[in-house]
């Protein structure tokens, strides 16, 4: 056992000597040749910045692109700019959202930077002016003008017809340009021919009431349909009453001129 | 029975026929000592309410086709049907039912066995018979009228008609023979079988003017305006129709030529222009117009010149009709009393008087052709119905013609004064009917849609 301990002690000593020897050799090598000139540093890579101000515009508005660069010999701004200086500004008016790209090229390679201009739709046009308030004159006419009703075989204006026609006159005074026709109608009783005359009398009586109330007779035409155009076809007084009327109808037919009276 | 030769020796009546060709010598027209018995009866038959005179008994056999040609058979059936209806419509005959006739009808004078017809069960006075054949691509109808109670001298009419082989011509031949019989036996008044009736029809949905044969056949439109066309009136010579149309937008009087089928000039007036009425000489037109402000009666020449106002009442004055005999008076409707009533004035507007003195609504007067009667429609009380009436103008006697059958309105006369055509709702829809002037024998003439305001040609 004792012998093995001694061989380990010998190995450690030899290794220590070898280490010492090695250290002496290294010192000798550094000092010997002059050092070569250091290699040139590699060229710096080009860099750039590109900004847009503002970044959001409405259609038709402009934005300003602002850029700078380093280590670049060649700058290309797309779209639209082409070759540009190393730094600068440019106004753009894109019609739609656009990403601008500045490509910079130099000895150190190339690089690029981008800026986006967002184009928003213009605000909706101001709402059109509101339509004229309320319905058309013809609709108003249809809503407001009242029918005058008559007794059997009569064309006299009854109190209820006076009320209706006075209301018509009040409406027409507010709408002095309206031209219309009183259509005279009769119930089914009585002869075809007499009722043609009676319907004419009713239409003319209603017109006369309005003219007497200050409405221009030039704006009122009359026509009789006799008993040819009933609104109700039952055979009772309720129905007949509806059919004995002078009914205002929108528009007029041109009338032939009256001949000179004898 | 007389031979044709001896018949020739008698007095020959030359019929004025449009369509007919006279047979001439072979088929002599035997008028001979002309039927004194029948003539005497015929003179009792007058218009209007006095038509209760005994009717002439007549047997009308089926004319016999002389071949089996299908077209001839069909046209002969048409002929037989039309002849029967015409004589039935005439109002002066008592047609003996065919069920009593001998099995084999005569087709020529030699075939007539008088006792078979004069004695029971037929017991007729008159016998119409004949034959049909096709000759030279024409329909030839040989037609006889015999007085079988007068065997010594029986031949009243012997006619030969040549017509084209179609329905219309066949009907015209039957109408022509019927007219001959009516004129011969009916006191000389022309028959109405070839007359026309104008009326208003709504069958298309619009009010249009239509014309039909007097028996309702051949209804056809005169206007196709798609508007309101109303109150048609024949001119006295039937060459023109005056009526009102709203086609321009305003009711105006139009005059339509039935010859050229064009409108003739007539002035356009403002307002209502309706119910034109021809004077009996055809030279003037009376009408209702509101051109002066309210419906009044005016008269002008038929070309519109010489306009003159006849009424001056701030009410409805409408529906003028001329006295057809004299042209010196105009009847019309006015509500100047508060309800429509019938008035008569001289044709210059003077001498105004009220015709119907009862109450209610009286309107649409129609003067009989002899000017003795006025037909009109009347509702006697407000709860009553509208019916056709007659007034004897001289005596003022009023006769009601229609009863208890819907509304019966606008009666107007046939040219023979024996008939009235009118509008009636008795079947539900307003339709054109005709009847005898005493109110009997009503017959419906129209069925398609509503039809009204009939006017009989002259």
C-alpha cells in the first residue's frame, strides 16, 4: 500500500514542472513579429426614419412625409417620391390609405422604413334639406275638400252643405292656385236625362257658393254625371243620400268658349 | 182560285221593295178587288190605347226548302223564325198555332186546300206560305199571302225575293215580306220589321252608343270612346244619329253620319249639352245646354247656326221633343214647379203650359208619330215606382202601361205608333224592352250588360 502512495506524489511533481515550462514558451512568441495593421472596420449599415404627419387624413386632405437617413447614398421613396435627398419632407394627397416606403441604400447595404397614411371617407354630406313639410297640394286638396250633399230632386244648398262648402272656401283661400271640378251626381231614382240636368245644377250651386265666398270662378269647373257614377249601389235612402252630391275633384277640363248670347 | 192570267188583269200593287225582285208575270201579284173585309178591320186598328180592335187571324206556315242543301235548310229555318216573330211582334195579328196546320204545307197556289185553312181547327183568315230555293248561287224565296175565306179571289200578295246566301240577307227578306203583309193588312201603315233601335250600352264597362235591329238582332257599337256617350236620337231620315259624348272631357253634342260613318260638324258649347232632338223636317236640333249658366232648352239649325234660347227658368229644363206632325211645338221636362214635370211650348218658346197636372215625377216625354199621344215615365208619389204612361193630349186621359215590374222608364215610339221601346229593370238589370202601345206583349231585346235610353229609327 505504501508503494502506490509514492507513485502519485511523483506524477503530481512532473505535471507541475511541465506547467512551469509551458509558461516560459508563451512569453517568447508575443514579442517576436510586429503586429499587422488592423483590418478597416466594416462600413456602417444605412439607416432611415420616415414619418407621416398626420397619419390619418380624409379624402382630399394632405399629409407630410418627413424622413432622414444615415449611411445612405441612395434614397427611394415610393410610391410617388422617387429619388429623394438624404432627408426631407414631401406633401402627399393619397386617395386611399397608402403605406410609403423609403428604401435607403449605402455601402453598408440597404434598409427601408415605412410610414402609413390612413385615408378615411369624408363625413356624409349634410342631410338634404328636409322635404317640404306635409303632403302635396293635391293630397291636401283630397284630405280637406268636403263634398256637399243634397235633398232628393233638389239643388239647394242645405245647412250641412253650407258648412262643408265654407270649409272648402277656407281651404281654397289658403291655396289660391288650385283648380278643380265640382262633379254633380244624383241617386238612381228619376229619369236618366233629368238627372243629368239635376247633377249640373248641383255642381253649379256648389260652385256659386264658393264664388260668393270669394273663390275665383275661373278655378272651378263643373260637370254632371247624372246617375251614371253612384258611389253606392244599394237601394235605400242612406245610399241614395251618398249619391246626391257635388263632389270636388282635382283638376279641370278646358271648356269651350260660350257663344254670344242672343 | 184565279189563274195567274186573270190575276194579271186586276189592279196590280207595285210594292216598293229594297231587296225584292218582282216575280213578274209568272207569279202574278194578285190584289184584285182588294180584300174589303180585311181592310175594313184594319182601319179600326189605331195606335195607342184603342188597339183593342179584333186582330186578323193569320196562319204562317214554314216555308219549304226545295233541296236538301244544308245551307238552304239552315237559312230557311232562319227565315221561318224571323217571319213568325215579325208578324207576332206586329201587334195586329192573331197567329194560329202551327200545331193545328195540315201536315203538308202548301208551297204554291195549286197546293192550297181552302177548307183545310178556313175551317176548324185552323179557322184562319189569312195564310202565308211559300218556298225557298237556291238559284244561281242566290237565295230565292217565293212567298204568298192568301185570304182563304175568299176562295174566289184569294191572292193578296205573291212575291219573289232574291238575296245573297247569308243570315243577314235572309233576315232582311223575311222582314221585307213581313212588312208587306203588315202594310197590306194593317191599314197602310208601314211595318217596322226593317227598323233599328239606337240605345246606350254599358256592356264594355263604358257608356257607348249601340244600334240593333228592332228585334234585338245584330247589336253593334256606333261609338267606342271609352267615355260616356248618351241620349242617341235618329234624324228623321235615319241618316244621322245625334247624341252626347263626354269623350272630350265635357259633355258635347256630336252628330254621326250613318252613311259616311264620320262625325258631322256641330258647335262645342261649355257646360252640359245633352238630349238633342231633331225637328220633323230634320233641319233643326233642340237640345239642353247649360252654356248660359243652367240647363235650358236651346234650338239651332242642324249645323249649329242660328242658336236660340227657348227657356228662361233658373231650374233644370231638359229632354225636348218636337211635335212630329207639325214641328210647331216642343215638349220638355222642367223642375220649375219643384219636381220634374212635362211642359209644352211653341217651338219659339212661347205659349208655355204644363202637360201633366198630377204630382210626383213625370219626365222623358215622347210624342207619338201621329202627335195624338205623349208617352212618358211617371212616379205618381214619392213612395211609388217609375212606370211608363200615355196621355191623350187632347183629352188629358192618362193610361198606365207598365205595372209592378221593376222600374219602367224612357218609353219612345216605333215609327208605326203601335209599339214602344223602353228601359226596364223588371229582370234585375236595366235592359231595353219593347211592348205594344197598350202595354201588352213585352219582349226583352238586350241582355248583355246594362242597356238603356232606346230611340227607334223612323
